[in-house]
């Protein structure tokens, strides 16, 4: 989750502001970046040889406004949740599915374990 401190540019939260980390932002139902979703550029990798210094985040986005989820207050009911933490599990599952398509003996060559 990249954070819910938007819409100001430069509102990224650690560790999502790191180059090697997949920063997940939030989308509104109409497809626009959610007003609360943090955004900005990577800031921590300032030394060479980091060619990606200054990469714009979020890296990927998923729906993050008013999503239904099981309630922890009343059994059998749902609550509406919003935030980049709601979007992150969807993205993590998609990345895991894509990584599972890579043969196990090649996985470390193709997938950066630090980013997954």
C-alpha cells in the first residue's frame, strides 16, 4: 500500500517509495486515481548505480473505494472499506498468480523476491 495521504504529489509512504517495492495505489470506481491515494517519486535510492531513481509511483493501481468486505462487527454482514490497503491484496494475488506461471527452476531469474 502506497498510503492514503494524497492527493498531494510527494505524499508516498515508506516502504512503497523504494525503487524495488511495488507501490500499490487506489482507484475510484470511475477509473481515476483515488483522491486519498498517495503519489510521488522514489526518494531513498540517491546513489548510483540506481538507474530508476526518481521513478513515479504508484507502480500499479486497483479499486480502493467503498469495497464490500465481511464485517468484523456483525457476523454475516458486510462493511464498506476504502484505502490503498484494500487494493494491495488484489495486486499481491495477481502478482503471485503471474509468478506461479514461471517454472520453479527459473523463478529466481525472472522474479525479484524482494519485490514480491
